[in-house]
DNA sequence: AATTGATTTAGAATGATTTTAAAGTAATGT
DNA sequence: ACATTACTTTAAAATCATTCTAAATCAATT
C-alpha cells in the first residue's frame, strides 16, 4: 500500500502531473496485488467508494498510465479494453462467460517453437489466451 | 469455387435457410482461400460488387454462420469483431498498426507446456497472438 | 499572486453492434 | 397451387464502449 506522497512521486517519475484524480486512481491500481480493470469497472469501484470522478477522466487516466508504461493493455474480447497492472510478459485465462481475466504463471507455459515473422516486421508482444468456460 | 446449389446444400446442412442474401454472403466466404472479415469489411465488399444487402443482415449472417460452426470468431483488438473462415485451431500475427490478421501455420508453433486449468473449467479454445509492427 | 499550460468534466459525438417492428420470403401442410 | 406458419431481411432507432469538445478548474512556474 502506497501513501499519497509515494504515489505522487510515482506519477512525477512518469512525467504525469499528480492531480487529485490521478492520485486516487493510481492508489487503486498500484501498490498491492496485480489487477485487471476496464474503465467502466474502475469507475464503478470508485463510485462504490463514495468518490466522484468523471468516466472520461478514468479513460484519460488509464490511457495516460498506459502511455507512460505504468499499465499494460490487454487484448480485449467483449469489446472492453482491459488494463493490467502486471507489466511483465505473461498469458491469460479468459472466462468466456464473464470476460474475467486471470494471469497465467509464466513458468507453467513454454512455447517451444515460433514461426518467423513477416519481412520488415518485429514483434511488439506475444500473448497466449486460453479461453475457458465452466465445465458442461 | 462453389455454385449456388452447393452453397444452398451447405447452408441446409447447417440448418440455416438458404436465403438469397445468405447464399450470396456464403459465396464470398466459402469455397476459396481462408479469409478474415468483419461485418463492415464484408458489407463494403458486397457494395463494391454492386449488390445491396443491409449491414444488419451481414451482422446476422456472420453470427448465424458462427453459431452454426461455419465461422470462427477471432479475438478482436480494435473494437471490431473479425470472423475467420479457417476453423482449425491456429494462431495469428496481428499488425498492431492496421488491425490486419494473418494466419500462422500451425506447424511452425509448438507449445511445450501448459498450465492446469482453474477447477471446474474446461478449455474452449486457445490462441497465440503475436502482435507485430513495422521494423523501426 | 498571476500566468500558463495541462487536466477535468458534462455532455455531445462517434463507431460498432444489437434491437425493434414491419414487410418479405421460405418451408410445410392442405 | 394456396394458405399458414415460422424464419429472415430491413431501415431506423437504440445501445454500449469510447472519444471529442469546449468551458471550467487546477498544478506548476514566473
């Protein structure tokens, strides 16, 4: 858990102005467990905590944090962009019913062989998505 | 290339009424190379061919074809649902600049080790997405 | 404290997709 | 063939996530 001064510092390091809203949003994202959020889900959580931040601001925050390298954008499936506080290269289980994402421990996956890239291209990132559903 | 009777047969087998519109849409999708389409891109192609089918009908077609197992839904990235006529288990290169998808030959990828699934869940599908960008 | 430039915000706009409800068409029984 | 029924198509409205706009606010700098 980070205090406001620490969060302020973190934002400054990322060249983001530590505004009231950004500090609050950052406090929900950083400093504890890695989490996955969408703008909508985060905004909802904020409202539940009795705070009032415009949805557009949440979008702005998430995108700024992403640009600054504080968040990873996760391949959305149900039209909803998810952001991941876990920046390291990793894969996901995707619950196809709920859209919920769960990190896969990198150590439990190994990709033995990869195709060669199209000419003139380089890899930006690589992600394995295992779509799962409740056993029928 | 399939003729209309063959396409009609294909639709009937999938328990879909072989209507004029579906036959036309199916003729663009099946019978030659595997392709990736969005509702919008397919509708555009149809208009270019001088035909007139409502965009909503294209959406309906694609979803019906998908439900019937004739198309695979591909993890969209730029908000656009892509459908793939290649039903077999396979992976994609994703051009992050354009959203364009390219199939990866399955033989060139091998995943050596996989994590165990969460309890009570089963795998629906699994997809490796290699996001690529023009070499900088 | 005043200026400047970035940020926040409500609300409008956008773009993909879905829904609605009416009109059209295919399949089925007669 | 003909009527009935059920499914399809369609334009237009609705919806949902997201982005834009323009005015108000705020943080950093002079």
